[in-house]
C-alpha cells in the first residue's frame, strides 16, 4: 500500500535537521508578534506543497511566486530575529572555540565563577536606598567581548565604591551597563540588546536590556530601578524581583554554583 514511500538514513537526518532548525527559530521568536507571522508563512508553504503534490498547476504557480517574492519581505519582517539568531550563533562559537583549553587550565576545580558577591550586594543595597539606576552584567561562560566593545574597557578590581561611582547620575559612565568578568569590572557604558518580548509597563529600558542579553547568553544581570529602587535579577530571559540585597546574594550564589 505504501510502496511509493522510500525512506533512507539521509531522509531521516534531513527531517531531524529541519525539525531542530524550526525549533531553534521558534525559541528565538516565542513571546513576540513574529511568531504569528512565522506560523502564517509555514501554513502558506504547506498549502503550496499540497497543491503542487496534487498537480494544481495554476495554484502552485501563484503560491510559488508569492513565496519567492516573499523571501525579501520575510527578511525585512524578521530582521530583529535574524540578527538575534546570528548573534546567538556567534556567541556560542566564541564561547566554545577554546572551551577545551579552559577546561584544562581552569583554576577552579568546580567550575564556579569567581565573584566578590559582598562588593556587589553592598553596592546594590546602597544604590537601592538612593534610587540610583544600575545595570550590572555578571559574565559566566558566554563571551562578553561583543558587548564590552560597545562601551569603555576598565578592567578594574571589583569594588563597591567604584560600582556606585560609575552609576552616579553625574558620572559620564552611568548611562549603560557594567560588565563584570572574572571578578573584574571589565567595561562600563555598554549597550545591550533590547528584548522583543512583552515586558510589563512597570519595567523600564534597563529591564528590557537585561532580558534581551540573557536571552542570548548565560549571563546574570542585576537591575536597580531608578524609579522605585527595587532590585531585580535576570537570567535565561526571566526576571525575578528581589526582596533585598540578602535575597540577591543567596540567588546569585545558587546560580553561580550551577555554572
């Protein structure tokens, strides 16, 4: 009955590859309006595939022309998602490129990220009390070089007073993110990618930037709200409001142990 169906190993690999590719695209655009467009494109392609299999030449030609011309429209509509996808691939490549060397020469036996949490929480508590807005990135395995290049490289030792001075409203470095790598304040005044996902209106651009970065990397991001003084911790694209500096310390310690 199904003699016309011939499936070999290459067909199976082809199906698995396409499924993984579509799944990765879905992960990038879920929660955004682009997912509806993506669904519509898939349905249109499926319809074209059906009419072509049924030898409906006129319908097949029309849909084929629409899909052919629509490639340019898809690139325009999905430019943010395409940029995010390419950025994600680039970061993954840079992170894993020398991963085997890092595993050999890693000084930490358990792979935990080195961070002076005391200095960080003291600075966050002080900025929360004075309602000083702050955006602090804690780098883990993902490379932060791409984002550090958008700001000013400092490479200073971790210090709570230095963090507070950077985010002081009259400081030339306060507008942007601070990136901490290997327990050093690596760069300041850095630009982070803004998420396209829905973020409640009570959160500002710092929170949207924090979510955007953690969608593309494994970094942790601490946000201190300039309006309310509340502290939030963001990881894996998810945001959690902290009750204070003590909860922030506990959560960061827990997440860094999992790195």
